[in-house]
């Protein structure tokens, strides 16, 4: 069998001023090679390359490109990447199947459903009879356009993303069975009319994921995916959706999708992630406990969700209150990194820190600091499905009261304490560490801390889902209304 493998992946925050240009995308062409080389491509695509080799199939390589979450991709960047994928596909025809490794929450200027546009382009290239299999992150916008033009779609079930290999194999196996005529996938969507964030390690979400897996053993059911949705995108089809794939039974898929979607809706009050406390309450708490450190997760400004990572709301309160023994970062601030690098280690200066990406990041904080160390390429070790990461040139500066701040020049998401350890900073010896990450970053920090709190701050990833300032999306949803299925005309 001849498989075309390609993908474009990023997650687009519609409330971030900083766009995603072409230069932000890491670009590879899927190629056969040693299994350890497959990590260079996207998460599912790497698995598919290994399966294609193991099965003695033929690979038609396409472009694989990914970028860290940020604001919407520029029109020219998306069109360039899309056209390259489609050119690769047309140049490799005929193929027996198409495999697309996507995210599902990519938005570009003029393309609110970029993945739907790409899937439709692939369908047009191969015609109606060639299976198109799609892998998605569960923080996706499952859209009608995606379902119309794909043969089978499978999203991750777990958050954190620990099931990427399993879901990738699921896509591959279903496509192989489709080519062989053993199954005829049909898909149905149900809009749960919810917007939220649903970590899967704790109940009731843990039990509900197990429920989805159990339904896949029902006669005729091939796959079940819950698209959690990416809440911070102002697009027409944002929100949580249930997707069921059956073997030739579209009505059955629709029944299962609605049944499971309504079960999910009934759990709404107990499912979603919430902030633990506000900024001042968190600072008070951290100083009241006897142990150290308390890690405060500045989730609304977390790089991995598309925020710029340079908000200053917590830093501002620390300075105003005179809080001591605090570790911050990394904070994205290329301008300050350049200034500190030019001034040099050991020198003192008045530095304007953060809030350079846009008004959503707050106001810059002016601090007199000492440049303690400059690193030309700060690296973070791999964790889960995320490979080793570069934060670019980075500096450690110290302000009055042992307030230590790490600044970096290349946007990346904080997941491990080695971004501090590289400077000789020991998180475990600080009273407070303020990191721009979700609570699930606790997995990477487990060796240095066991007390993690999500703090409610202004920012582009608020956990107050009822107050997200949508302009395009206008449908009723929970928690903005208690029953969005009622008539709200």
C-alpha cells in the first residue's frame, strides 16, 4: 500500500496580539529512516512512519510542520504550508491512503477552520474513494467541514497527552481496514454546548474517558473521540464536541454521539479545570505554609496554550508588596535579553521587564537588577510527547529581595525545572516559584515540589470560561448559561 503522510500543527489563541509567521514553523519532510529519527516529524506521523516500514508499505512523504501555540497564523504562512502539502500529495499520486497529523485548533487569517480547509484540499486531490485518516489533539475544533471530507478522525483521549502512540495506531489500523474493504467508517458529531478545560487524570473525567473506551467495544462502533475544544479561539465552531465513528451505520453513530455528549453535559459542574485562588491569596498562602516551594502556575499566560508568555500581573504584585525569595519565569522578553547580554554578567541596570507583546500582557515592570548569568541557548529536556526544547538566548537577573527572574528570547513552554537549573537556580530552595504553565506541569516538577496552585490572573487563557470575550462565536454555551439546550432566542 502507498501511504501519503503529512501534517501541519499549531494551536491558535484568538486573543493574542502576536501572530504566528512562517518562520515560527519547524519544517520537515516525512522520510523513511531509523525509528529514532521519526521523532523529528509530528507526533502521530512519527508513529505512522514506523508502522509503514514495519508493514513493508510504501511511503509518499509530505511536509510536516509545527509551531508553538500563539496567535492566529498569517494568511501567507498558512497558504504556503497548505500548498506545499497539496503539491507533495499531487506529485505522489496515486496513493492508497492519506494520513494527516494535525492539531485541530489552527486558525489563520481568513481561515477560521484551517484544518478543515486542508482536509478538503486533500480530498479534492485524491477523489472520493481514497481514505483520508486524521489524527487530532483533543483541544481541537471538531468541525462539520472536517467530518465531511475526512474518512476517519481520531482525537487523543488523555490530557496530559500520554496516548499519542495508541491513537496514532488507531487511525492507521482503521485506514488499513478501510482500504482492505473490512470496514466502512461513518462519522457523526454532537455539539455538547460546553466550553471548558478537562484534565483526565481525576474523576469524574477519568471515569468518563474509561466510558468512551468501553463504548468502542460495542457492536459496530469503531472509535469514539471527545474534542475538548480549545476555548480561547473566537471561531464559529468552538466548544466541546462528541465524535463517534461506526462501521457503515451513520444513524447509529449519531445516536451514540448524542447519548455520550449528553452524558458528558450532565457532568459539567464537576469536570472543568478552575483556578485555585487569586494573586494576593496565592502569595499569602505560599508564605503561610511551612514547606517550600509553592509553585504558582500562571496558567492564563502559559506558552503551551498560545499566550505570549510575557504578562507581568504577578510580578507587579510581588514588587508592590515587597515579597521576597521568589523565582519567576521563564518570561519571554527578547529585548531585555539583548540588553542584558550587551551589558554583561555582573553588571547592574534598570530593566523594563515583560508586557511587550500587547495590552493583554499588562504593563512593563521597571526593576533595578543585576545580570547574574547569560546562556546562549537555554534547553529544556524532553517530557512525554514534547521533545527537547530551545528557549533561545536567556538571562538570569536578580532584583532586591532575592527575586530571581529568568528571561528568554524564543517562545517555548515551561515543563521542567532544568530551565532554572541551567543557571544554578534550585527551585526546591525557593519559597515561591511562579511558572507559566498548567497544573499538569507538576509532572515535570515532581522531584522539586509537590504543592501546585493555579492562580487567576488577567490574560488570554482565562479559566473564567463564562467571561471569554467572544465576538464571532455567538451560540449559547455552558457555563455562560446554565442550559444552552433550552430556547435562547
